[in-house]
C-alpha cells in the first residue's frame, strides 16, 4: 500500500481512497514524521504506513532532502530548535515549517502542535543567528551554557498557549494533506449529538417513517428545477458513512445561508433507495443547524472565573468575546466565581444572551482555558 500511494502521491484524488482502503484493511496510516519518514510513503518498524513528506502541500523536494540528510548525518531531531538549527535556513522558511507542523510531521518534537507553532518564530531566528555565526567563523560565547542547559524544557515559555481543538488540528491536516488523517471533525460533537440523534448514517435503512441523523457537510451542489425553484443536494458524513440529502424549494431558501462545508447539521426526512448510486438518499423535511439545536435544548453557557485572575484585562477580554455573539434569543451566560473562601454563581443580564456557536466557545476558552467553559444542557 505504501508503494502504491507513493506512485499516486501527486494525485490527491487517488491518495484519499487509498487511505480509506488502508483503514478497511486494518492498516494504520500515521502522519508524516521528520524523524522516520522519507519523500515517499514508507513503512515503520511497527508495520505502520508513514505518510510521505513529499505529499505535504507547501513542502518541496529541497526542504525534504535537507531534512533526510540532516537526520542521516546526526540522528533524530530532538525538538523544533534542534530541527531548525540543523536545516539550512535557505531550505526552511516559516511557511514550510508551519506546513510541517500542521500536517503532524513534527508531532514527536514537541508537546502539541499549538506549542510548536508558538515556538516557530524564535526557532527560526535562533537558527538564522547560528548559521550566520558559523559562516563568520564565530563561536557563541554562551555555547557552553546552552549545552549545559540542554536538559531544560525548551518549550517552557510557550506552554501557556491554548491547545488546538480537534477541529483546528484536523483543519490543518485537511489543508496540508488534503484529508482528515488522525480523526474526523464530527468526533468533537459526539457527546452533544447523542442528545439529538440516536441513529448513525451507517444504520439508516429505507423506510416510510421519517428518520433523524446528524452529519458534517462535506459537499453541496445546487440546481434549478423545471419550475425554476432552487434545490440542493448536500452530502453528509458522520464518519460511519455518507448520505446525500436533498432540500427543495422553500425549505432550502430558509436554511441556505446556514449550509456550509464543515458545518454540522441535524436533518430529518424520508430515507429511500438511490437507484442511481445503489446506496440510500434522504429527502429532508427539517434542518437544524448545531447552534439552533444548542439554543433549543441548552440551558446556559457556564464560565469559571478564579478570583486571583480577575482584573481589568480579564473583564475586557470577556466583554470582547461575548459582544459579537449577543442574541436576545440565545442562551444566558453564567459566571462561576471561585475564591479560596467562597464561591458563587452570577448570571449576566439578559442583554448578554448569546448564540452558542463554536467560535464563541473557542473565544471564551481563549479567555479562561479549555476546561473553564461548559455548555450546559437541560
């Protein structure tokens, strides 16, 4: 399989189904890895297919050749600073380095992709300075000190950054590899979706009874009917399978602004056999975007605030995060104030009701941390 994918690595349309075939054959495909991978797809000592570095968008043969040569010369890379130091700066710019991080190729060199990204600027500057000194025949007067501090945490000052959500991580893979490799965007919604739907796409069957299912929008095409009405065919994917959902006339007009790629929709309608594809098709009678479902079944958005962190900047950040999403029909926001001697719940005024979108939850987590923000359901 690694050999076949290597021959097709310039044609993403062929690589994607081959990756799916690997999964069908129970073969593990790992992200590219600068410490074990090569230009083409390879197989590691554990029998896993390692994604080819040459299949990463934005990374050319020059940088890959330099990576492999440096690794073969001095052994595996230790961290992003060691990686940049050993690669000629002419072969490794910021755009290429960020593409390697987003694809997962540097996963084994740091705690997570967010921390690696935060360290990019400093790693490239340090590498450029080191390269300049070597060209001038200079030795860094602090070289011994850095050598002695080698066991220290080189990522200490970057660890405070917020770790990427699954959605952000997978979006990076989609941009650089052309597919979701380490998961599926809908995984992030799995616990929530269990409140709205009980059926997965793979379990659907032709029936006269309406059925409800949720899926990620991975494709949309529209066309005009003979009467001039616009109808849409939306491909939904929930990782267990895909189905084409059709929306007609007035229903599509009502929700067309909410149907976008990579958005999660909850749809209900009639499932029947698709004579053209041999699979199933769904004629939609009702569409519920994720934000609408959260408002319908949610109770509040809870934000934990520790007393020692409350200052003018925090209040301003909280206000700036909430303002773009204020909606009288949205959910109330509750603050869980926590002090060493006491704690209390404070509900914000009705003017601060908000639409519980992913972007809002992400903005609030930037303010108070990943675990400090919860969407509470009834």
